[in-house]
C-alpha cells in the first residue's frame, strides 16, 4: 500500500498575490522566487507529516499541465485560451508551428525542483499533449516527451491524461505505440483523471505498456476493475474537485475492497486529479487524510 499526490498543487494565497504583483510591476522576481521556496518547503513538510511514500514538488511554477513543455520545445507554442473540461479553469492549448516538434532541452530545476527523498514527477501524456495539434501522439512521444522523461530522476513518472477517457471512440490500442516510445527510463503511470474508465478497462486498459494505471473512483465503479488487476493501481480516492474532506476510514475501507473483492495486490492511494482545483488549506488537509487512510489500511491488514 502506497500513497502520494501527483499533479499540480494549489498555490498559497501569498504566492498568488506575489505573482499578481509581479505582473503589475509591484514586486520583484526574487520576491516571487522566495515565496515559491516557502510554498515548496511547506508542501514537502505536509507530505512528510502525512507519511506519503513519494514526494512531489507541486509543480508550483507550472501555469498549466502543458506550458513548460511547450516553452522548452521547438515547434510547439501556447495557443488559444481553452476551458479545462467542465471547470472554471483555463489553459493555453498546445499549438504547433512544424510537423515534427522537438524538445529543445529537458526541463530544469525551475520546473522539477530538487526534493529530499524519492519522488514522483507528472508530465502530460502523449495523447493530451498532441490533442488538437494534428501531430500524431507517437511523434509527440518520440520527439518531445521521451527526452523529457529520460532526463527525469524519479521513482515514477505520472502521465496525466484528462481527455482520453472522454474522447469518443478512443480505445486503449490508440495509446500502445505512443506509450511504448516512452519505455526504458523511469517507471511510468498513465492516470486517467475526472472520467469513467469502465469502457477502457473492458477494452484492455490494463494491458498498456506502463507500470501503473490511475483510475478516478469518483467516476468509475469499483466493480469495473478487472479481478486480479496486475499493475500498480493508482486509486483516485480523494476528490480533487470538491472541498468536502474525505474520511480516512472510508478510504481505507475502499482500499481493502480493492484488495479483497477485486484482488488487486498493488494499490497507491492518490487524488483523482490535480489538487489545484481546491484551495491550498483544503488541499493540505486532503494530503493529510490521504496519509491517514494509508496508515489505517496498513494497520487493518496487519
């Protein structure tokens, strides 16, 4: 049993204000950098307090899931302001200026900050990054994401996929070649956030060439997980789009059902998507409850 919280973590009110002040010329980049460091230190501390197995840096300098990758690539740039799913959050959709975009340089410490322990890094999946560009996901995987993944020093790279589960006619076989192009480096997880994964599970989602699969259990029923699922299951049991706080005992009970009813041997308790959709104090409490759920699960199984 593991627990960790991949994805974009919400910025503190102080950091939000600092970035606004920078945009308006009221503060310096140095002051913003200092606040980022404070936010990061607090995030690491709460993860350690919760007893999470892998640390994250919260992607505090990422404006959205794509921006740093776009800025580091030749032939990719920010495009139209686009609503993210059915939230009140917007992002700049990837736009291509060439038929074969390439990563210019791996992401540096500005976007993947050093951490005092084993870590998980989140990057966009090939499908998500290629969506709407006209460039095949395999090309994006080979020329943009593979060098980014290969340069990462992490126990696990989570490939965030918020769109595939909602794409009409999409099948797991569409992802086989792009994901295979990323193999050979750190362990990989494909996380389907904010969707019902039942159809994709029935079509062989668990057979994809990754080490772990992430499922949103606020959109997917427990019974939809195939019995004997033999990969690490990133169980999205903390709702990243709700300010309601989960009961760790209920989360632990759900984890036990995954093991006992669905015979899943490897489980990691995670949020069902980026915690950025709630306020920082709520996200902090959700991280603590995630850790408490893991502890309760382990104690119950002992």
